[in-house]
């Protein structure tokens, strides 16, 4: 392998919502000696560890947070019971819910009030999807794709909202499958722009290269989704969390490598991967 050319996706790195959440988290660690975070702030182990060093403690439930202390709601958001519990326990709640996620929650609540059966296109176990359901009074149903319609009973009036990381094709398939089954359909396309732009740019790069490197947490929904759609182009795709995981043999017979990263990946991590790729290419030259 001689010359390796590297193409990085411009949209890689922290999105607006994650940048905002991190800023709020950093301000909170300056203001309070201890701040509880309801679940990991973002799906990036390295960043979470850094915040822990500054006094942030990850907890599972608001009930674990001591009375009269401080807690942070992450960008994925939380259900209304969390806000109620915080008020009761006099916890200073710093709300880092991404405004785009808030928009999904509000749409789900509004459709529920208007008596629609709300379907949340999303991942069943994902905290963002679960919080959206909670904002719909717990009545909404999470569906992962159009195939799920064969397993649930839909009413005549259905409204669809999406977890922000969903793909437009999946939403279109769901809508197409729903139409013949029901009388009335409302759809809130709540897919986040940052996600779709990053996905489109990543597919564009994946199509041009021999190997695609996707950087981001293994538990990050949007990073896993990026890896999946890059792989679907037919280009070999490797999902890593940090530059140390890069392997020289991935570059065998490779002349072009692409780099993209999920919404919770700092630009420094992207730069570290680029540097390591250059080193590995030189070692294998
Ligand atoms: S990906 Fe979009 S919705 Fe999710 S945190 Fe970032 S800006 Fe907000």
C-alpha cells in the first residue's frame, strides 16, 4: 500500500444538541460540586469519563439523586415524571434536552391530546424514544419499521412521530404501509437535520472510498445507524470508538479511506483517527 488518500465527512463531529448539552454540563460542574446526570450525557465513553472527573455522577433514576442537589437531563430528554420528581425533591434540574428532541415530545403530546393513536418510529430500548412515549402519556407505541404493523393493532386515526436519528426511507415505508390500513394519518417528520445531513454526506463519501471508518460510541444509535448505511453502499465499513482500534490490515490493498463520525464524537477524535490512518499507511507502505 503506497499512498493513502483520506476523505473526511465535513458534517462529522458534535451536533448542535450535543454541543449545547456539553456546555450546560460544563457550566453545571462549575456551579455545583456534584451534579447527577440522568444516564450518560452522551454516548461517548471518553467524554463521559472526563465529565466524571469534574464531579458529574451518572445515575439511572431521579430517585437516586439526593434532595436539594442538582441533576442534568441529557440531550435525549426525559419523561414528565422526571420533572415532577425533581420538583418534589427540590432538585435543581438543568435541562439539556435538545430543542429538536423537545419538538418530537411536544408533537407526541399534542397528537395524544387530539385523540390520535401515536406511533413513534424509533428504537424500542432507546431513552429518547421512551421519553417521547412518556410525553404521550405512556400511550404511544414504538415501532421499529413498517413490518411492526403486522404485530400491532392500529386504530382508524394514527399519528406518526420519529426519533430524531431515524432515516427518511424508513419513515416513508411506514407511511406507505399505514395508509391502506387506516382512515386518517398525521405525520410529524421530526428527523433531525443534523442527522440526515451527516447520513447523506457519509453515504456520498462511502461510495467513493475503499474502506469507511465510522467513529463513535458502540451504544450510540446515530453512530450505529451511520455504520449501517455506509455498509449498505457495499463499501467495507469499520465502526470504532477511538483511533487505537484502527488495524493496519484494514488498509491492505486500500488507496482511499473515508472517515465519518456520530453526533457524540468530538472533532479531536476524528483528527486522531486521521493521524493514525496516515501513520498506519506509512507503516504498511
Ligand atoms: S442529532 Fe439532532 S436531535 Fe440529536 S442531539 Fe444532535 S441536534 Fe439534537
